[in-house]
């Protein structure tokens, strides 16, 4: 009998149903979902409008190739441009975040003919060839992907980045404005604006990886918009279609397409576009980007209260730091995250993500309510007060 190739350590939970910010296992147990399927569920599980639009599209046409006109793609480009503030950019649709970064890097190299890339320490950009090479984790970079194209530099150390950029041979800078896998590390405004200026000065393409921190999660449509920069290329995925595999590359108008350089079989198919359009419908109708900001602020305040309430008499606390923006939050603990995450799942029935060894990572659907935040705060407090 064929078995699955064992690449993930799995929790002993079989999730079979979801609604909003709740999921249920095959035994009927309800869980509060502050993980969102790894930041993928943007509008909530099984949103009725989403289900309706995807089902209707499947009844008409699920797929045809990119050799013919697909008006859903153009509708998506127009609406995404308007809602995000990038209506003068161009959109290339693919299937995953890694593909988005792969194509962004390739496009940058086609444009300026260079091969070297700067990436941040602790960055994560994907697992395909170029994407994994710009990911600062030697454990997942195979020898065939380790081609010496990338220099990793400390986040927010502008002098270190300038030293490399002034050599004049850097093809692209790729940057998460809030690092996800890196532990919810925040890019500073001073660094981002200085880096943007240096990229323009030295003819380097600035790529903002918004795959996890974008699409409303930070409380603005893109996390880099908090920093007042405008990158040359923006990559998106995860929340774009609420669980349907889809991704995109937003490309500045000065980049000229050349037939044959980029392509995809499944990217931007009819069903994927219907899903992505339904997401934008709900974003606008339910004001989810603003909700992420307001409820995210409420969550941060609740976590600060937990930090004070669970601190020891000498001032040391179970929570060492709280980082993030909107509904992308990291809780830095004084113990390995599994000592908190596992009882949260198995005893308190609440899903969270993690990063590194000590960080709980919260990536809930953007429809999270203050009442659900209160539920999580109660559950977390109970675990930390043991």
C-alpha cells in the first residue's frame, strides 16, 4: 500500500469542517482557529458568499488554458489594483507563494541582467529553486539550489545593505516587511525607506514578499504600506483565494512583458479567479482590512494584559515579547512554544502557529471578532498560569 511521504510532524487531529474562525474535527470537537491554515483563510472558513461564487463557477467552467481570453483574470486585476492602491501595476497569476517569488526574481534578472540577490537573515520565501535559495535556512536548501546567488544581511541594518548595493551588481532585494517564519520580526520605516532609495540609486529591483503579511493581514492591504514605500514588484498568495491555490505577482508599469519569459498552466484559471473575486467581495462588504487593524489592536492589548498577569514577582514573565501588526502577531515565550501550543490544541481546543523554538504565531482569519479574542486570551492565560 502506498504511504504518504512523511514531511510534516502532524497533530493527532482530523479537521473536517469549518465556519468563520471555528473548525471541527471528525469527533465533533470545536476549535478556535487562530492559525487560519497558515494565514491562508482570509475571509473565514466556508463563507457563504465564497461557497456560492465558487460553486456557480464550477457549474459553468472550472478550467481552460491560458491560450484563450479569461475575462475573470482582467476583472481580478482591475479590482485588486483599485482596492490595493496599485491600479497602474500589471498582474501575473500563478499558483503558490514560492512560484510568485520565483517569477519575481526571474523577472528582475531578465530586466537588469544581473544574478546576485540580497535577502534578510531569517527570511523565508519558499521552497522552489530560487525561492529556497533566498530563504535563510540551510536545512532546506539542497546542494542543487545552493548556487551562491544570495547574500543574507541583518534586518534593519541599512549600512550593511548599502555596502552590498553600492557594488552595483545586485539584481534584486527581496524583503518581508513583517517576517513570518522568522518570528514576526518587524522592518523599520527608516530601513525600508533607505533601502528603497538605495535600490533606485543602484538599479536594483525591490521585491516585497507580501505572501504572508499582505492581503489585509497587517491592517493595511499590504504591510509595506505602513512604511510608505512603493516596491517594484509585490508577491501575494495565501489569503488571495481563501484556500484555493492561487498567487500573483504585481509588477510596476515600467516592466515590459516579453512573450515566453513567464508562463503557467494552472495559474489564474477560472475557478481560482472566481475564488479570488469572492474574497475581494467580502473584503469590501465586511471591511475586513479595517477589522484586522481594529481587532488586531484589541488582541495586542489583551496579550499585554496576559503578559502582566502571568509575570513573576521578580518581573520576569512567561511572555518575553509581543510583536506584530494587525492579525499577524508573535508571542515570544520563555519556554519552547510546544509547551504552550500543544495544551492549547489538545486541552483548550485552539489552533495557533509557531516560529523558531519559542514563538507562538497568530494568523487568524481576518473576520476574527473581539469576543473570539477574549476566548483566546482566557485559554492562553489558563495555560501560562500553570
